[in-house]
C-alpha cells in the first residue's frame, strides 16, 4: 500500500514538475498603446484602445510562439489626452517599462514628439492615425505609419472640390494643432493650384467651442466651402453654428479628424451635416479585405463604440507580433529589421512599408453624411 502511494506521489511530482517547467517557458511580451482616453477626443481614443485589446485577445486565443517559446501578450494602455507634453511623458513611461513595441500615438501633435523618445530608447512604434507628413521626415528607423498621410488627404479633398464640385471660393480654419495646420496647408496649396481662391484663413484652438465670430467674418467673404483642420468634437458645434448663421449651402470639408460616426452626435441634428465631405486614409470598411467580418466581431465586443481607426490599430498589433515571430525574438533591436520589411495581409490592407516608414500604396476614401449615416463616395 505504501509503495503504491509513493509511486502515485512520484508520478504526480513528475507531472507537476513538467507542468511547472512548461509554464516557466511561457514569457510575457508587453505591447504599449497610447491615445487620448480622456478629453474631447476620448471617443476616438477608446475606439483605438478597443482595437488593440481585440488584437491582443485574438492573438492570445490563437497562441503565439516566438523563438520556440509560448508567449502571453499583455497590453500596456496609456492616456496621452491628446496633449504633446503628456504624450512625451507616456512615451518615456513605455520606454522605462521596456515594452517590446508601441501602437500609437493617435494624434500628430503627440506622435511627432513621442517618436523622438521611441527612437532614443530603440522601441518601434506604429501610428494607426497620426497623419502629419512631418512625422517621418526625421528618418527615425523606429517610426511607422499605417495609413495615408495628409499629403494624400488634403490634396484629395482639394481635387474633389475643384474637379467634381467646381468650387471657386473656399475659406479655411485650423485648430493650431500639428494635425490641423498640416492638413490645411496641403489643402490650400493644392486648391490654389487648381484655381480655387482661399478667401479667408482663420485660426482657433483645439479647446474652443464658440466659432460665431470666425464664421460671421467668413460669411462676409461669401465662400462656397469651408475647410476645417481639426477634430469632430469641434466640427459638430461649428456645423450647428453655421446653420444658425444661414450658411446652409456651404460645403464643409475636413480630414480624418472630423470623419467619424461621432460627428453625427456632435452635429446634433444640424442640416449642415449633409454638406460635409471628409477624407480617411484607407479603404472603407466594406472594401477592406476583412472589413465586414472584423466589424461584426468588434461590434459584438464593443457595441456602439466604433469610430474610425480601430481596424488600423488591430492590424498594427498584428504587424508588430508578425515581425517578432519572423525574427524569433521580441527584442526590438532584433525584430526591427523584420518590421521594416513587413509583408502582412491585414484587415485593412496588405501592410508593407517604404524605407521611411510610410505605408506603401496607401488608399484614401471620401465620405459624406446623408440621413445621419456616413456614406463612402468612392
């Protein structure tokens, strides 16, 4: 009896030891995410974070092996509040935590200064949404972008205004952010080259809510269109105030910053919403390789929270992990070259990067709003 118990105990010890060794072989790989989770742009930021969490959950469920070892992915999500100073503080925090890679930041104004910090600590980051062309100008090998930049978006909107709508007089407003200034400058340059007169250029801040003085001055210039370089949290109130001032036949242009489902809520029933024409980098969800199926899974997990960028965040996480797998390492120094030569079929597109970190062959989609629905124009 005693011998039998000892055999059972020995067998148990061996089995338990084997399980312990197997568990010890698993390693944790941290991936950082940074976006505005608080403040006026929180709906965008939460959508982005949801995309990252969905990717982490899917990868962990499928099982990730890097360098012959099972890996558990963990998301380290941080709020940069769309503030440059907080963005750099978050970047340093992620560096100090030794995350293996970062998806973010959301805004150009936070991503551009954060990129310098990631370059200094050697951590790759992929932005799913920051579109200012200046981001890749320093030539940091750690910086990557997963969608078209403002050179494409601003120019595309200007071409549409000139060639399709045949507009001749447009006023521009920017919110003084890196994003707002960048996309307005590209729009102005292209619009002017197409024969459109920029009849007024006004400035606000990304915290303002009252635009009546600016819009009253613009109304006197009799524009056929207004281009706003800013975000949906301000575009909505601006559209309401345009309606109050009788600017109901004026087209309203903007980049991906205003091109959200949240704009419908922010406009609060203003008829001027129907005048909006906005641009996003990338194909519409219906035309993305895995867009419809992915959106159904997203909505099931995060009902009512989809905005714009979460599918790009989802792909960015997968692209980072794919590079780690191919390099057999989660060490940024080791897998960075594999990230640079990415060739990953994602939900949004086939992800490949130019030598400066820009996405190869980026697409762009124009949208409008009809009957409180966002509709692709191309």
